């Protein structure tokens, strides 16, 4: 028992020691701590409320940088377009008594392309929101251009010269229509369900523009601007019912213009529509010469084409192959597969442009980018329908492919605006 008693005794001693130690700790905790005397500090004045620094939108912004997929698609189409335009144009340029130079068209197109690419890259740094307030001014400039071109002494009033460049007034008008309705739709987006803010401005803007284009006459421009107006108003929030009513009114307007003889020039362009391969009279056979040779070129291309530079129809059979019918030569030389690949690149460009526009944090950027991207798709579809005789031969150029200075420079500048929308997508509106 002794060891057990000894252990118990030690346990009691340890217990007493622990209790004594705990009491000392408790007593030390209860003692008030002496506060050290702090030296008196002079009274500091209350800090003034700091003004929030406002970040102003600059004229040129860097943002996320260039969207490389979109830029590469533009450059690929530009390079392919210049190659095919040269292939289609050199016989006409060589045999022309006025030109007699195979490199005439490609030399000028290369200059226009260089100016356009420089404009595209420069405008990509431009803050597109600056155009918001300039939209009405740009629309007024387009009206001035449409009136000025009517004063040019010519049978067809479509171009006027500024130095070495021929400017087509309708190219300015297309951009002005897109810009103005992007501005209008972003301001009155919540009211676009009302006819006062959708149908009325649409009728006034399109009606006045179409009247001036009718005097040139430029019917293909009227068709493109009509489609652009509908697209811009629809994506801005206009009711579908109003689109149907507008379509009915447009039909009555066309019938009225036809009854009064305003569409005489258009009716002559519609002669032979859909009958290019059918012989009726010598006069009609001559009228459908260009469309018929376009169909010959498309058909002879087959699946894989005759080869680059091997087109036969461009040797003075197909009139003006470097302009509206350049894609017929593309089909003949590159075949169905090559033409399909080019159309796929166009589709990717339009899709990428719309995707970039939807990322914009403001409604103006969304509407402007979608409108500019849609213009490319609209012109490509209409051009294909014309060269295949699904639409009358009204003269609709193919973006990046057809020869033309003002159209190419304006097109590349508009691509720069889409790059600007992408670049500044991460800059919050202050």
C-alpha cells in the first residue's frame, strides 16, 4: 500500500501547487494596467473629402488591342481580292485603246488598298464614341454629296472627282445611314416600340435618300440602303408589325414610281432578267450579253476551276470583269470549291464582326458594329444573286474584290471602326 499512498500524496501536493499558481495568475490579471502617458499631439485638421478623379474618354484608346482573327480575315480577303481582280482585269486593260496597260487596274487598286489599310489601322485607335454626336453631321454630309453629284455633267450622276480618286456618293450614304440609326437607336432604344421613334424617322431618312438616289439614277444603292435601314431599325428594337406595314408601303411607292415613269431606267435593266440563256430577239440577246457570259464563266469552272489566270470569258467576252462580275471569273478559275472557301471567309468575317460588336459595353457600339458587319454580308449576297441572274443586273460591287477607290477605302475604314469597338470594349464609359 505504501507506493500507492506515496503516489496519492504527490498528486495532492501537485494539485495544491497548481491551485496556488492559478490564484497568482488571476490576481495579476485583476490588477489595472497603468496607462503610459502619451505625448500630446497637435490637433490635425479634418481631412478634406477627396474629389473623385474623372477619367475622360480620349480620342485614341488602346483597350484590348487589335483583334487578330478579324484583322487576318480582312487582310486575307483583301489579298485574295486583289489577286483575283488583277487576274480578271489585265486582258481588258491591255486591249483597251484608252488604257493599253495590263497593270493599270492593279496598280491603282494597290494604292487604294495601302491608303485603306493605313486608314483602318489608324481608325482602330480612334474612340468610336466620338462619332455619337457627329452622326447627324455625317448624315447632312451625305445629303450634300448626293446633291453635289447631281451637278456633275454626266448621263449617270454617281461619281465626282477629288484629285486622282473618284468618290461615289452612295458609299458615304451607306455609312451615314448606319451611323445615324446606331446613334438614334442608342438614344431612344426604350421608345423604339413606338412608331414615332422608329417608323417615322425611317420613312423620312430613307425616303429623302432614295429620292436623291433615284435622280442619279442608282437603283442598286436604293436597294442596299433600304435593307440597311430595315436592319438598323429592327436591331434597335422596332416592332416586326411595323416592318410589315413598311414593306406594304414600299410596294405601293414602287408601283407609284413605275406608273409615273420614274422607273424607266430600272425597267430597261430588268429586260431579260432570268432569260439570259434563252434566245428571243437579237436585241434581247445583246442586252443579256454580260449576264450570259457570267453564267458561262461560272459553269465552265466546274468543281476545281480552270486554274488561276486561265479564265476564258475575261478575254473581252465578259464586259467589265474587274467590277461587279469579278466573282464570275473567280468561279471559272478557282471552281466551286475555291468560290465556296471565299464565301466561307466572308461569312466568318461577318460573324466575327457581329461577335466583337456584341461585346461592346454601350449600345451605340453594338448597333454600329452590327450595322457595318451586316453591310458586307448584304453586298456579298446581292452580288452573288446578280451574277447568277437571280437578280437584275443593277451593278452591285463585291467587297474587297471589285475595283474602286472610294468603295475600298471606305470599306477598310469601316473595318477599322469595328476594330476600334473591339479595342475599347473593356473601357467603361465614364
